[in-house]
């Protein structure tokens, strides 16, 4: 069994599709980040374990999910139906391949837009700029800071991630690189999300995410 952490803020419309697509052997943990649209009830009705995270923030929700997870390997992915849970077994298989060298691994899903409006130009540009900055800083060769990921729970907690906002995904890669982890990518389809986007669907959301990530780049030493 593998726990899947799903940070969730007002995703009641998307959750039914996401949860019914969860592969066998993968257990959803919906981390409800103070939703006001009944997301927690929808998640519970579809068989997911609901983990409350009262402090708002993407990183805060991810951290609460990691603390609540109980499996050795964990996955993290968005709950907005922009990513298909059916891709998760490929992400985990790639993680096991990376770990054959005896070092911890982290696998990210490299998003490939599928469908009109899946990845607005301003969001794609911001992601590309951050990926280049990350590669220069950490010596990685990533194309995307994708939100679908797999790693060992204990190893992730051991990184001591401190950001509780949008900088959390970037800090994870930076600290994993510093710790000598092997980091890889697997192509995954990126679909038009269901409902209102908090980040990539709006210019303001993208600016806030980029600002948080630039702060993390400045704070986390190479």
C-alpha cells in the first residue's frame, strides 16, 4: 500500500474524478486545508481518509499529509483533476529504479499539457524560469517543478522542510539535491483542472508562487 497525499482547498467538484481514478494499492489522504465547499465530506463519501490542516498554505497541507501517512513510500499530487492518479504506478516504478544505486530518490512528474487551457503561457513561463534557476543552484537537470511526486516518507521528513507556502515543492528538490539524492522525471499528462485555480489559472496566483519560490532559492544555501 502507498499513501497519496492530496492537498485540498475547495476541490469538491474535482475530488470525485480524482478519487475514483486512484489505482489499486494507492490510498488517498485528502488534506483539507480549511475548505468551505464541503470538500472534506465529498472526500469521505468517496472512501478517502480526510486529514485536517487548519493552517492555510500548500506546504502546510503537504506537511500534515506526510505526518499522517503511514506507508514507507508516499506520493503527493494535486487534487484538482489536472493530474491523473492512474499515472502514479509509473512514478513509483521510476523511484525504485533510481534507488537501485543505494541512494534516496525523488521522482517528479514532468507535465505535458493535454487539452486546451491546461497550462496557461504565464504559468509555463514562470515554471521554466524557476526550473533553470533550480538547475543552476542544485546541479539538477529538471524541466518542471511538477506537483506529482514520489519518495520515501522518512527521507522526506528527514529533509526538515520549513516552507509552508508555495515554496515547499522547490525546497524539497533543493534539500534533496544537497543531501545527495537521485532526482528524476517521468512525463505525465497535464489536464485542464476542474474548478477555480489558486495558482496557475491566474496571473496573481502565479506571481505569488514564483515569489515564494524565489525566496526559497535565496534562503536555501547551495
